């Protein structure tokens, strides 16, 4: 199967929509089992293992996060946090037969009760084509002011 740029771009938009609508189980199904979600702590950070990150989650940790977000007894999420992604049209930086790299600038808003935080960020997706379906191999989210003090980020930019 040949994958077009538009198909890849639509995938990125659909992922953001899933998160905005709280469809976390569907979102989790987009991931490869060995994928990682990384949010560096430092500007232009290159190492998620030997340097501190805001988060570096494997599938086990992503499943725990989704379980917490979906949980009825998660008291820290009563009422639940909500988010909204305003994304620029993604760039498709690399296209091979089965692997693709995108770069997307966005504003991410997360709100709960009277608190709202706005983050400007760039997301890099490493995507892999598996049995005709795009899957997320890795996702890196670079917050523009990553070296600032943040309140808890409950959801997933």
C-alpha cells in the first residue's frame, strides 16, 4: 500500500481529535507496543534516557495513564480535565516505504475547573505502516518554554 502525504496528515489530525474528545483507548490503539511518548525537559535535548525529561513513557506507562484518565475512582480527575489542540498543518519530513516522520506546531490548551494552561509546542511523530495501517512508533513533544515551571499536565499534548 502506498501512503500519501494527505493520509499521514489526516492521521495526525485524527490523533489530536481523539485526545480532545477523550477517546483514550482508541488513541492507545494507535501505538506500537514498543513505542515511547517523550517530552524533553531541555531545549534541543537529545537523550531521554540519561537526561531528565518532563516525561518519557513506554506502553506500560501510557496504559496506566489511560486507565487513570478513564477511571471512575480517579479523584484527582473529578471533574475531568479537558483539552483542545489547535494544530498547524503537519509537515511530512520523511517518507519511506513503511516509515514516516512528521513535525507539527500547535497550541495546546488544558483546563480543569477554573484553571487553564496554554502551551505552545511542536510534536514529532515517527510513524510506521503495519498491515496497511499507520501506527505511532514514537512521539516527541517539545514545549516552547520547556524550562519554565509547570503545573501538572494531566492529559497528552
